[in-house]
């Protein structure tokens, strides 16, 4: 059956997102969720076990979670494509998913004969695909309530897989469980009231029968949380508010934000979660929230069994620049920090500040802050009141540095690779009255600056390699465009780094030097998705896949609805 006749695709196409004064509004979604089955008999009936998830990062045939493994390395051990032959990498096929709103996510691969790809995109559209041919096996579209409001587009960045289910976060701050063999919805769990401004766009993770998911809506005066959900029943096992009440002044805790709107990192040895945490609320008016505003703009460690807060590392205390720290944390075992004469398990992160931070996994103590990945001009300058008539462009702007874009860690080179913004923005603060479900920014963020800061080098973005042990910026490629860079990176056991960019290029870099070894022109549309890879033993090929299409919270760049799949035979 042609995808044009797919009812779930049609439902996703009819679901539109319109920008309003209160953010983005979802319109035209179906009254109930829609599943369309194409050829479900081709899906091998083999459940995804915990053992398979544990070994995902070491198995070249699998990519079973958003970050490739629990440590969020985004790294493949497949060795077919290397520095010498990557120039011969060819497009195997491209497929249109039919519903191309936001294309920011990472597909997953369950190994088998055939392997099965689970791919999602906005607005809450999910597919099971035979990745050998690009054939759709089933499609599913979640019925998003029409009163959902979103600060930053209708993104869906990926799924979690466990046993016979696929789990997808939903725009109304929920999680839906879908039978991975049939595409039929099995249960839905709400984590919070979307009418208050809560939403969900990231890929959850699952470990040993428990699903972990977070919170978004920091621009609407909500309180951030993380929660654990039973995968069989959809019941919430625990829910932890990110911000400690005893460290906030007066009633400022009630609209404190501190949401964690990207995927958690799970530490199997310690049974803890490392969470990326966003801005305090309101974003720009710090006068109503005195103090450092713990736990915002940094890394929070929670006990995975109980949800107890264990430690927090803050990157931007009392933040008024929207310096979220949103990207998934990278966990590195036994990192050799020779210049400090120690070896530690380390948690590494780059937030919007443009620095990368290496922390001890056990305590959160800062080991190293890196060289800046991008320019820092007028940084931490007090933003003016809206009535003062002053303009202060500051860098990094509210998009970073590194925003949500997931990095990759390559054990072979020992480096972490980031995509970073190098652009200025302007902000003003003002007193605003909080109203539930309405934007609560406490000011204005302007994308267009009257003038760029003195010393600006003219480059809008960069791809940056950082040594997490020393903080050294090893190499950097500046990228010029009228658009912002978006999406993630991926590394290989052969020392390659793959990334797409806003100019429609998919690039393979030498991970040690930053030299471009291979490029593919995706046809002008920005590449906002995250590359991933798998090996198919029956075909004798390594594949690399990435989603194409513009997104980002300023909706820059043309939309698209393609998945590009490249391959190389042994």
C-alpha cells in the first residue's frame, strides 16, 4: 500500500502547528490515535531484553536507544566504514516519511532478519520500517490535544524500546506505549497537566522494566520534575521535583522551572541518573527569584530507584540569559586525568555557555572546564530593563553554545564532539504577572540584534572537538550560513565523526584532525536530525541514517520529510 494512503500519515499531515503570542499551538489533530498496518508479518517476533539494551553500545548490529547506549556515547563499534574508504560511501536510498514537521530525532534499530527501524518525528508520528528497503511496516500518530501549547515547536526526538513495546513521549506531557509488532496503542500515561504549559519532546529511556522521563515547559512558569514509570502498567513509581524548596526564596519556587527536557543518562554501576537541567523561571526577570536558583542550568544526579536528589553541578547561577544546559550527559568510565594524577568515572556536558564541563560521577565535583567552543562576548553582562533604551548583544545568545544537540564520544580518539551556535542575541527583563498556562518569560529575547558585539568573527556556528580530560579544544570547524546549526553527531570505532549541518550537508570528519573526508549534498534543506549506524550481517553492509529537515525553536530553514540511508559493503 502506498504511503499516500496511510491513515496515520494523513492524520499527522492534518495536524498543524501555528505560532501564536503564547507559543506554538497544535491544531487539526485526530480525535483518537491512528494506527495503519502495512506488512507487520515482516517484523521478527523477538522481544528486546534488558541484556540486549545493556550491550547495545557494543553491538554493531544494534542502535537500541537514543544515545546508542546508556552512557549516551552515540558511537558505533562497526568498522566497515573507515578513514580510507569513507570517500566511497554511497546513498543506498532515501525515503519520505510523509509527515515532515520537525525532523530532529534519532531512529533506533532492533537487530534481526530483517532489522526493524523505529523512527519518530513531529507531531508525535511513529513508524516501524524495514531499513533494508525503506518499506513502512506500520505507522502510528498520537492524538495530540488541541489545547497543547509549546514554546519550541512540535519536536519528537526518538523512542525507547523494551520487550514488545515502543515508548514515545507525547506533546501533552505524557508517554504512550505502542506494541512494536502491530503499532497498536497499549497504554497512555500523563506525567503532568499540559494546560499548565507542560510538554514532552525527547526520547525516554528504559531500564529493567522502568521508564524514565522528564519535563518541559520552563517558559510557562512550571516546576521541573523527573519521574519513573512502570512499563507494563503506565503507573508512576516516583516523581521528583528538580528544585529544592529550602534553597529558593519565598514563593519563587512555585514558578521555578528547572525542567529537564532532554534524555537522561543512566549509570548501571551506581544505579543513578544524570539529568540535563534548564533555565530558572521566569527566564529573564531575576528580581523575583533572589539567590543562585538551585538546581537550574546544570547537571542533576538522582537515585534511579527512589528519585532522591544526590548532587547538582550548576553552570550559570541566578541565570538571566536563558543558559539552559540541555544536551544529554556523556558518562565516561575510568577517564585518565593525567595532569591531576587521577582516574575517575566522569560525567561530561556542554551547555549554552559554550564551555564543556567534566565532573566526577560520584560527587559532581568539577574536574575540568574546557576551552570555549565558541566566542564569549558580553557574556554574563546584566541585561537591561525594557524601559532603559539600551541594547546589549551577548554571546553565546539564548540558543547557546550547545543547546539540546547531543554530542558523541569516541573512545578511540578520546574526544567529545559538539555542535555549537556562535551567534548573538539581545534580551530585556520586565516584571510580568504569572498566569497559569501563559508564557512567563519575564522579558523578551530578540533574535535580530541592532549590532553584533565587538570582536565577532562572523561565523554563525561550529563543530568542536574537546578533550574531556584536559579541557583542550583540539579542533574546530567554523560553519557559515544564514541558518543555525542543529542536530547531533555520531562517532565510529574507526575514528570517524558524522554530522549534518544547516547548509544541507552530511559530512564525515577525521575525528583526530577535523579534516572533511566525505560530504553529501542533501538538497538544500537543513539536516537537523542525528546520525546513527548499524551493521546488517545478512547484507554484509554498514548503514548510516539521518533525518533531513529544518526545525529549531525559531523554525529556521525549510521543512522536509526524508530519511537518508547510506551504505557500504564489506
